[in-house]
C-alpha cells in the first residue's frame, strides 16, 4: 500500500495498518557536498585538500547510489495515531504561558551526551593514540621518546637532531603531555556534541570520516604551525593514530547514556537569571502531589 492510498484512510481514522514505509535517512548527500566544498577550497589552500575533497565526493556518490540503486532503502515508521480534523470552539487566541510544558516542535537533537561522555571518550582516545605513536617510535627504530619529543618540538627549536629527539627529556615530555591531553579532551567534547546529530553509524563518522578530515586539514597548515613536526612526521602512522583515537573515542561516547536538552526551558532559567516557578499542585522538582502519593 503506497502513501497515496494510505493518506485518505488516515484522515478518516480507518487505517488498517499501524506502520508506513518512508525513505531511509542518509548522510551521503552531506559527505558529497563536503567533498565538493573541499575540492574547491583546495584551489586556495593546497593540493592535499582538493585530493581529500575528491575522495569524499567519490565516496558520497558511491554511498548515495548504494542507498537508491538497485532498490531504494526504506524504513518502517510507526503511525502513532490517525490524523483527525482540528475543530475548536474557542473564537479567540489563547496564549500559552512559559511553564514546564514542552514545545510541539523541538530543535534537534532533543537528547545529547553529557560533558562527562566527551571527557571519557577523549581520555580513552588519547591512550589509544599514544600507544600507536609509541609503536611507531619502536618500529622506526628511533625509540619510544621520539614521537613524544616530536610533538613538542615546536617549543624547542634548538633541538632538531634525531639524537636529541630520541633521548628522554623532562621538559619535552611535560609539554607533549599537556598538548596531547588538551587536544584529546577538546576533540572528545566535540564528539559528544556532534554524534547525537548523526544517530546512524556514529562510529563511521567518529572513527573514520572525522580523523581523515582533520588529518587533511593539518597536512595543509602544519608547515606553518610546526615546521619541525612537518619535516619529520610519518603521515601513515599519524593518520593511523588519528583513526585509532576516533574509533576508541567514538565508541566510548556513543555508549554513554544521553540526557535531554534544556531547549524547552526559558533562556533566563538556563542562564541562572531566574527560577521557574512550579505549577499549581506541583513541588519544586516538577512532580505533583498526586504523583508523589502514587
């Protein structure tokens, strides 16, 4: 039964089914648009950004075609109640007061991850990235201190030789640890804010797409930010460590319990300027006396 046949039945309240088929949501148009944007942005920045844009645009086309060919993807949506005609006996407009009732149209996402989820994901991802970086130091033969010192090399321009970068140094270790933790926590908090907007395949976004995006952007600006790191970095291991961070952080964040946003609460209450008065018959926690007795 198609939507045209189901529509009049819903209007009369005689629908024989409680589910309808709708086109499945997809993120591939967004990936394609982002790829095209990066393709042209590379004309003003560097060739690597354009190459990243081509890869994303091609992946977006393939993913989008896969969603519609050879058969369109659909999802079954529950019809909660039949459509009814709206009638009113109120000739005048009744203004809704700002109390604890929710708006009928909410701003998405309705639920988000708490700040603690981003902190946990960032810390866990930082451990995974550090292990991969140390593995690179061992495999390359420079030792475990080489990738750590390389991260903080921009603060010590006088230490540029391989021997100095491979030796243990307290000051370089402290600086590298601070940089690593701050960046990991910031990205973890961004994951907590972004992943609720992409409920489908959050690990794909956090573990693969996002690390490839910021690795490409870093490749275009690293020569200006840290010339020593840009000269000595191994991009294969760098991208691999970013993907390891993304997979671990994205998994940890997506496993946390979400909390509802405060979008239905007035701004003055959210900012702490005023306190919302409870409704008649309710206590300060929003529960009525009858609910508490039950």
